[in-house]
C-alpha cells in the first residue's frame, strides 16, 4: 500500500512538480498536498459505502437517553463514519431510531447490532478507491499549487467517474433486492370473468 508521501509524490510528478524528500516539512506546498489528500479521503468515504470499510458490531451498553420520546440510548462505535443499518439483537431491522451526535436513540433495551462504515486502514484500500484518491490529490495540486481550476475540475470529474464505477461493483456484492409488486396491479392484470 502506498504511503501518504508516495501518493502525493506520484501525483506531484504527474503534474510536473518536484516531489518531497520527507513528509511534513512545514512548507506551504506540503500543506496544500496534505490537505488535498485528507479532503479526498474524506470525500470518498462520505460519498460511497465502501464494502471494505463495513463492519457489524453488537452494542449492549445502554445509557439514559436525553430525549423524552426514546427509552434507550447506545453510543456509536469508535471510528464509525456512518451508521448504515440498525438491528435488534437478533438481526431484525429497526426502522424507528434517531442519531444525535455519537448517540443512537432507540426503543430497544436488549442491545443492538450496528452495521457501519469505519475509517479503514490505508492497507485495506482497494484499487478503485486508490484511483479515485489519486485524482482527488491531483485536483488539489492543480487547484492549490498551480492555480489551474480547469485541470482541477477535470480531475474532480475523474473522481466521480471512479465513484460511479465503485457503486455497481459494490452493489454486486450485496444480495439482490426483491422487486415490490403491487397486489392491485397484479389483480388488474388478471382476466375477470
């Protein structure tokens, strides 16, 4: 897995800029490149529920809720970026819950199963994530160092292209959804007589 420094240096070279000898040298150039890296990682994790970052954890430490309409409260897992599904202790989906800050408000005192996206370790990043990240870093270099907004926008579009490619690939790892068929439409389609 490439390091922050090697990813930034690769993109600097592709943009015709000089690479860094060491990370965190305090230069304005490093600050721009490091900010581009951080912003790109954050954007990629916010825009897609990457399967490699998905976890399920049992939560049983109940606390007293701060809101009157809820009977139970549970803390979000440390490092959770998004809660994607809240389930009861047996795995049944819970639709009636609310998240306030780091607290999940729910009416379930038996504990929860939480499916969530965690900030993954860089060594777990798959190829599509890295490709999108590289374009995001390059966009930051064009925008922040080279003051080239046109090239920056082109790189940002490539980030979205790779996000678009990641969605169907990730969806293919999930079981198919059963299509809802209205009983009214089914009844209308039958012959009467």
